[in-house]
């Protein structure tokens, strides 16, 4: 299953209509990890393909960067965009994201922008 997302970086609502429930704006664009990716089969999660520098994910501590893989949301593992959306459908307040960046795994918090 492949989903292509198009986003203009710098637009705070670039991904809200296609990826996130209407009440969620994290300021990131995401993609499934496809067979052509070197991450395929090695990491399970959703790949960050764009970050709005003014969005909540860019201001997280530590911030989310392009190339990061989000592997869990609020301690719920996510292996693809459908699972990511399902968890976000019930999200409120602050999200706890588990992120893999290279060989490093860390947890960051991102406030939901409505």
C-alpha cells in the first residue's frame, strides 16, 4: 500500500486534509516506508518527508526532522499511515511520539495545534 502526500513546506495546513484528522495539525508530511526505501523491513513506522518550520513538530524538544521515522504515538505502535491516523483520531492535548533517527530512538512531545 502506497500513499503519496504532497506538501508545501512553510504552509501550516499542508498535510491536515490528507493525513490527519481535522482536529490535528502537527506541521509534518508523512509517508509509508516503501519497498524502494533502504529502511524497508528494518524499521516499522511512518517516514517524515516534510516539516513545517513553524509547526508544532519543529518546535518539539527534540524537534522532528525530515528522515525521522515515527514508530509509536502515545505508546501505540504505528507501522503505516492507516495506523497513525487511527491513533490520532482519538488524540487530544499533547502527543507522545517515539521516533527513530538513524540508530537513535527517542521520545518527544508535540502539542496538538487545532
